C-alpha cells in the first residue's frame, strides 16, 4: 500500500512538473504579448508581431512577399536594426527569440513611421548598451538618451546615415523608432488599463502562430488621411469606420500573404453600416463573377435574409437620425406613385449587391433581385424612362436608403435590369459600358491571374473588399499623396508587385471571421530570355 502511495505521489509530482513547464513555455509569448502591447500608444492602427529568430527569417529567405508588404525603405531600416544592433554579440542573447511588435502610428511627417517594441531577456543589464558603445567598428555610434523619465540610447547607423532611438519603456520592455516624434510620444504615453486598444490572441494560438496582425479599425481613418490627398476616399471606407478590433494569424504561402482570424465588434460604441451585416449568415459569393475586366476595386455585400437586412438597416438609419428624411421620401413616393417601395424592394431583393469602381473611375452597382421582371414595373414607375430599358430615378438618395452607405455615390442614378440584376450608374454611358461587358462576357474572372487569386479566397462572406492594383494605378496616382505614390510606383519593393488584395468578413456570433489575402504578381513569361 505504501508503495502505491509513493508511486502515486511521484506521478502527481511528475505531472505537476510537466504541467508547470508546459504552461511556462506556452505563456511566454502570450503573456509577453499582452504586457508589451499595453505599452504601445493606443492610437496605432496596425501592429505586426513576429519572433526574432533565425527560423522565421529562413522561411522568407529569397522571398520578397513581406518585403513588398512593408516597402523597400522600411525593410532596409528594419534589417539594419536586426543585423547591426540586435544581431551584435553583446545584445544577441537579450533579443534573440523574443517577440517583436512593429506598429504603424500616425505622425506629423509625410512618411509612415514605424515603432518597434520588444521585451528583452529578464536579466537584461542596461550597461550592455554602454559596453557596446565602447566597441570599435560596430557600424554604430551610440550615445545616452533621456526622454522624460525614460532612459535609452541614440544610435547612429553608419550604413543608413540615420538615427535610431531606443528607450526602456518598462522593466525589460524596449521601444525603438527612426522617428524622434514617435519615440517621444511613446516615452510620454500612459497606458489606460481599462481601455483595450487591441484584441489579444489566446496564449496557445499566439505560441503556435508564425506571425500575427492586430488591427484597430477606427484608427485606420487617420492613417488613410496621412496617405491620401482626400481623406474621404471610398477605398476601404466602410471598414475604416467599423468600431472593431481584429487579431489575425499569418498563414504561410510562398506567393501570397494570407492572414485569418477574428474581428470583434466593440458593442459599447455606436454601430456603423457594417454592423448590420453581423446579424446575417455567411453567403456564397457569386456576384464577383460579374466584375468587369476593368475593375479597380469593389465592395461586395451579402445577406442571408434580405427582409431582416432591410429591417436592421432601417433601425441603423433611425439611430443615425435619418428617420424623418427617409419617411418623407417614401411617403412622397407612395403619394405620387401608389407604390410602397421600401416593402416591395425588400421582398424582391436578392442575397448580394456590389459597388464597383473601374479603372476609368466609373461607378457601377450590381444588385441581385429574385425576379427582374417583377421589379421592372416598380422601377419604371419611380423613374423617367429614356428608352424601353434605361431610366433615371425621379427621387434622390433612394439607393442609399434602400441599401445603405455603400450606395451613397448614386444620388439619382440611371438604371437598367439585366436578367435578375438591377444595374445602377451615374450616366447612360456607364450603363452602356456595363451592358457591353455583361453580354460580351468581358469579366475579370476570364483571366488566369484572377482565377488563381480567387482560389485563395474564402467561398462565403458577408462583406468583401477587392482591389486590383494594376487597374487601380491611375486612381492611386491621383488619390495618394505624391510622396506615397512615388514610393508605390518607383520602389522595387512595394504593393505594386501584388496582383490584388481581398479583405473578407463572414458573420459569426454577431462578430466576423476575417480573411485577408494579397497575391503576388505572376512572373512575366513574355520577357525574352537570352539563349546560349
């Protein structure tokens, strides 16, 4: 009996030891992730997390995917910090294997500035930097730095002819940036323990992930204002207004950047247009098959229950203070035409509707309906008909009130019905152009590259944004601030090396499962090769 008790005690002790060791290893990245991210100023829009270890860099050796994502200049800067500073023998053991957080912060400069945050080994001794400063031929000139009550170092990299500022934020947590503005902002930042600026991943998921992407959607707006001449650009606009946080995992693929994870809506904040779609079920996306070959970017919206969508949209518009304007419009239509348009349209609305912007900056709306023939009488009664097939709405803002914010560009649009699709445009020329595309099958899905790209996407979603970079180039040329477009167009490493990008939200438990995909351009096989 005593023997059994002894064996049992040994087994319990062994189990406890293994459990403690397991959770100690498991929690290393997860716990540090939470602690480190609380020190990052909460106005950051995007944070990219990866582990500073050889195995991560080896995966992308000879691959320009992440380099294109981050850009030529920033990659050069980050590589110098990694190899010259963190890679120095005096500091390597302190920062090797540690999680690095690269955040995009708003700044006053005409550049996108990055902030690096990393937790060093627990036994770090700040005098290691002082010792490093005394070494010869390190490629750096290191001098002490003090900002407020934070101590750090001013590091001049000989190869870059740039200064890098690094400060000790808290305990063993360090922050660094090439921007004096950002490092000063970080030094003076006081974290609000009650406020969640980013969504954290569960410890095990964080430990098993190759890299992670954290997004605060509301903070994308100032980021876009820094990038674009007109901060009100409609590119990705509905997402920039969404009160939500996302935590996405990197899924490795050698020719595409792919992230997936969850977007959680912050229910304590006022809802936006996209909140309405969280009440639906994911729908198989088919409308993208009708994108013209000239598509620059598009927003595809899908609902499993059109009647519920219409009701939820009305509730959202009421909360937005639009009730009197909306009621007045539909009452006027009822009086003048005898049609209860809101109810009739909801009954005939299909499961998908999209707004497409072409490379020529045409705006086309494609709306699926259950029966085009039944819809036609309602459309002709509320419109002035130009031909038997084409008319113009007599009432302003109808698409906006019937389908929501994404259709705000169509004030008094022209329309035509093709099969079971209601097509809207702001000119008859644009309608004719899409009519030609439809009947002559001039669709984007007829190209090999699009088919490859589409195969990477989730089959079902409720909200899906797509951009075709080559088709969008002229729009970006006139939309982006000059310095950003110059970098996009002329740098060897930039987003121009991607074919397209997609961002998909699929409703789940009143939140969204999220997929983000960037496909790299196919090699140009038309280039002549020298033959020996």
